[in-house]
C-alpha cells in the first residue's frame, strides 16, 4: 500500500537549531543545539519524519558538561549524531568565550551503545573551530570535519575569520586525532562557511555546508570531489537552498542542513529556519528545525523537489504516519522526575536547588543567584513553541525581604528577560512585581509593587500573542488582575540584538525561578506549570502550526 503523508514545517518548533539526523532500524533520531541550556543537546525520535518526541538529553551530567561562566549564546553548538557498527557517536562544541576577536571553542566526542540511555564521559578533540562532524569512511577510518577559525586575519569587527573547512583523522582506539589537519574547502564568496557534513555517494565525496551567516543571508551550499581531501567543486548554482532573495517566505534564515534517504528512495534534508513575526521581522522562537524533500539531478547535484531554491512549508513523503500519544499541557509535578522539556542554565540543578521530594506534587526551587548570573540560577524553563500561548503557574512563596523573589519568567538571556514575581517591599509587605531587563536597562512598570496578602497561594499568568505579552496575577485562580500593561515581547529574539549590532543565537523560554540575595536560600513551591498554545491571526494567514511535535 502506498501512503502519502503531509509534513508541516517546522517539524521541531521553538529554539532547536543545527539539526543532525540518523536512521537506525525503523526510527530516526535527530539532535539539536542547546547553547547555554542544560542538559546539553536535545535528542528527538520519529518513525515517520512528521511526529517527533524528545527522548533524552545526552549531556546530562556535570562531569560531561559544566558551563558555569559560559557567555550568553555560548555552550553547545551544532552537535553531530552518527552511527557505525553498533555504536552511536555525538561530537559537539562547548563554546567557553566569544569575547572580541578570540573565541574559545572546545570540541568533544561522546559515545553509547544505547541511544536512549546514558552516554560516555567526553573525550577532548581540539579547539580549532565550531561545528564538528564525524565522517565514517567506507574503508573503516573516521574523520573529524569542522570549520576553522583564524585570529590573525579577522572577519567582521569583534569576530575571528571563518577560515574554511578542515579535516583530520580520528583514531578510535587511542581516542585522539592523528595525522595532518588539512584544509579542504575555502567556501564561496558568500563566506562564513560552517556546519560541514561529508557523504560518500556514487564515487563522489559530497560536502554540505552552511554559508552566509545564520541570519537572513543563510543558506545551504553543496560541493563535491572524487578525493576526500579535495579539491572540491562548488555546485554551479551556488546555494541550493536559501530564502535570502525573498522576504515573503514564511521560513527564513534557512541553512545548516543534513542529508539522508528515508528507506523508500526519497531523499531529504533537515535544516534550521526562523519564522519572523510580520510586524517587526523578529523570531522569538529562534532557529527551529524543518525538513525538505530533495532529489539528485542527472549530473549529480542536489535540488529541492519544488525545483526552486526556497523551502516549502508543506512537504510530502510515502511514509505512513505514526504519531506519538498527546502530551498534557499541564505539568502537575506528581511524577518522581522533572519532565524532559524543562532545562536549567549552564549547570544541572542540585537537589538543594531544585527538588520534587520535599513536598509531594510540588516543585521546590531554593533561591540562589539573579537572573543575570552565569553561574547558579534556580530556574527551570521550557521553549516557546507557538506564536500565541498562555503560560501559568501557582506559587506558594513567603518572602521575608525585598531581596527574595520568585515567579514566572519569559527569558532570552542574562541581559534580556521579563519577570513577573512575588517579593516584598521595604516595609515587609508582600507584593507582585513586573521587572523588565531590556539589554541590561531595567524598568519596573509596577513601581514599588502591587500589595497582596502576606500569606496564601498566588497564581501567575502570561498571555503572548505574536509581539504582545500581557501579565496577570490571581489569588483564587478565578479573578485575574493585569500587571504592567502591554509588553513588547519580540525583544526576546536574536534579531532584537542584531538590530543593535550584537550577535545572539538562541530563543525565548518561559518558566519558573527563585532568587535569594540574603544567602538564606528561601524556597518557593510551584504546584504546576501550564503551557497552552492558541492560534493567532498570523497563524491563520500562514498555516505554520506544526501540530505534531511532542515535548
């Protein structure tokens, strides 16, 4: 029987860039970048390329990944997932510094024989550049491929130069790189050549790269050679996929792709993309993961099935649909484990900072450092995955000082967040407050705060519709009071930074947090967290809602 399934892009919405995909058995596994969010790397599973489930985060131990002090938009870049002879491999970069001309980019490899289980401790490889991938040659050798950074001849102001693609052999027995490191591809005149993957097909070595930078000039370029070390011939059409020439495309910023065949003779690439809001051209959900069907031309080049260079929202496959069970919108914290779709910043939260054990059915966070800290934040958040959504929580919190606060936060990074919190004023009266950090310019729309009773549960809610965010509180979950008025939500985006000449690469999260600057580590208890998507006017006019992703 022949099936025809329509896949709606993006297949993995919300901040999920740099996809790398493999097929093992009847399942596909896809890894995405997590940057400063812990645990590192999101790993998704699908049986039909349409419905995806988050199954694990491989770098889930502090011994594997310690990002204390890492910069905003540092951390885990472009993981590459591969499989050979019963072993799964994951290579990735942990970016420790992006200050000025010098970037510190440490590359590692971890392995496992059970992709849904625990992964090994990391083995250090090099620090030559970002976006490593592991190429498994048909002759049994393995090769690390990445971009190379040059610090002597700089690129843009404040940036090293993206110096082309390099390759070096990996010795699996010694767990080290051996032999000469060679430069095999300089890239095209578009520049910023990165995200390399090598494929061995029909007597050719194909090199798939991203170029043009990860904003609106981004795209996918293919090159090929009869020899592994080149020279590589660039596709005569240049970028085989980009949205740079058409701002009307609903999928923008397309690039950083990975190629595969689905077992039915259909070829696809997975790639990152962004969905900008029509009003301001900003993408609060950051760079997401999409899929396109491709085919090989008679002369051996890769083309989109639509015979254009712009991506499609709707993609078709002959695979039969195999959806996952629906996930509830509300997390009641009744199970012994925190749901996978919540992440912390830079480090795992210790039992002292975060626990489900001390009050059954409640998540307890103990206050540590501020939302602007790069070290110890008591924060758990999940990705924004919809243009329009409502997030809500119930907090039991009795601060004794204005230096203690807890609540609901819409978070981009340490310099950019909107925080609806419970605290108290200098008279010791409990208050609800709205704090906005706009690139380290702080404002308090609620002034000294809205006084509330000294005891009792407080319900907090944010309603986001495209570029507008409105915050509310309630004392009984029935009557809701507005806090702070309309907030320009799209500032939680890469583009907002880019407008000011600052490079950032993540996306908006929403979640729960607690701070205590007294050092007493007072606790806040959260009864539930609810994230419910709704449909916006934007989505009605451009039907982008995936409707198939399960966190």
